[in-house]
C-alpha cells in the first residue's frame, strides 16, 4: 500500500515512524496539501488541520483515491463536504483511531440506552497543551453516541450559577502538558456512579489504527465509513 500522509506534525511524524515497521510505503508527506498535486498514492491519510480538507477531498475525487480523515475540529459545513464527497469515493472518518476508544464508544451507546433516562451523563476529555480544537473529536463522537439514544442537550463547560438540568450532557475539555489523550464518560445516579475511561499512552495507537483503516478502506466502494464499520 502506497500512502500519502497529510500533516507532518506530531501525528504525521508518528505515522511515518510506524509505516517504517510495515511493508507499506509512504510516497509523500505534506504539511499544506496543494491544489494541484499530481503524485499518485493508493490512499491518503490525513492528520493535519481542517484548512487542508477541500484540497484533499478534491484530489481524492479527481484521482479516485480513498481518504482516511483523522483530523479533528471540523465545522458543520466541512462535515457536510465530507458527507457529499463520500458519495463519490470511499472516506473513513473517525475522531479516534484507537481500538480501545472504538469499543468504548459502543459501550457508551449501550450505557446511555440503559441509564440515560435516570442517570446524569458527563464527558471529560484531557489533552496536551498543543491541541488546537476543543472539545476533542473523540468527545464529539462519544456525545453523538449518547445523543443517538434520546433527547439530550449538550452543555460545554459550566460557569457561574449553572445548576444542572435534567437531560443535559456536560462536555468538559482539559488541556495540559503532554497528556496524549484521555476520555471518560460518567453516568451519575443517586448514590451510585458508573464511569468508563480510556487513556492513550502513545500516539502510535492512532497511527496503527489509521493504517488498519486505510487497508480496509481500499477494498470498499464509495461511502462514508466509521472505524466501527471497519472493525466489526
Ligand atoms: N483521529 C485520531 O485518532 C487522531 C486525530 N488527531 C488529530 O490530528 C490532527 C493533527 O494532530 P497533531 O499532529 O498532533 O498536530 P500538529 O500541530 O503537531 O500538526 C499539524 C499539522 O498540520 C499542518 N497544517 C496545515 N495547515 C495548517 C493550518 N492552517 N494550521 C495549523 N496546522 C496546519 C501543520 O503544518 P505546519 O507544521 O507547517 O504548521 C502540521 O504539519 C489534529 O486535528 C488532531 O486532533 C490526532 C491524534 C489522533
Ligand atoms: O489532538 C490529539 O492529540 C488527539 N486528537 C483526537 C481527538 O481530538 O479526539 C484523538 C486523540 O485523543 C488525540
């Protein structure tokens, strides 16, 4: 598999390192993806910035190349563009490519179905002090899973007199040091609390997951896929 890597920051460099231990080749790496790229690859993997999205998707469509999107922090308009483009080429999109988080997301859905009526749900994410977007792509994915199960209102942080309302889902973003990524969802009931937490100890888990996704995506037709589609 010949891979084009978009992003030569922390994740791009981690992916390059991980690719070296496989039979795959990295054909090129970009920080800013140009409008007129001519190089060919079997698949693009993007760990960069939403600013690259339009050019990446246009390149994918023009050359009929599948795209794995790992960048986070997209606007609703950009998410619509991803959906539209996936009608033409295979696109894999996940706020998190680690196996643990994908399974956690499934469990959160089940817990929200069972407990959402009676327990209070809060999502807490912690990341390094270089992270640009908040809340994290993973926190948004976990929130979407809760929202699928019923009528909930997201509340992003609290300040001042802000008593909790029924069916709120609190979402809290913490930033500091070199935390790789931590996500916790708590289900707080009367006199009991259930929580599920994932901690990443290395960025390699995301790179390895994206490669599993890329290999799988190359065998799919046009469509918008999740890592759940890929793994289960
Ligand atoms: N889905 C997942 O599993 C994971 C997703 N991510 C996401 O991947 C993305 C990259 O993360 P990470 O490598 O840590 O970030 P870095 O800041 O280390 O790297 C960002 C890269 O994007 C490039 N870039 C291109 N255009 C812009 C722009 N307009 N503004 C800023 N950067 C730009 C940077 O180029 P330059 O250096 O020239 O500025 C750099 O190569 C983030 O969105 C992050 O949330 C991260 C880990 C896991
Ligand atoms: O920016 C990061 O570092 C990470 N971003 C992803 C997110 O926004 O959820 C995934 C992971 O937690 C690391």
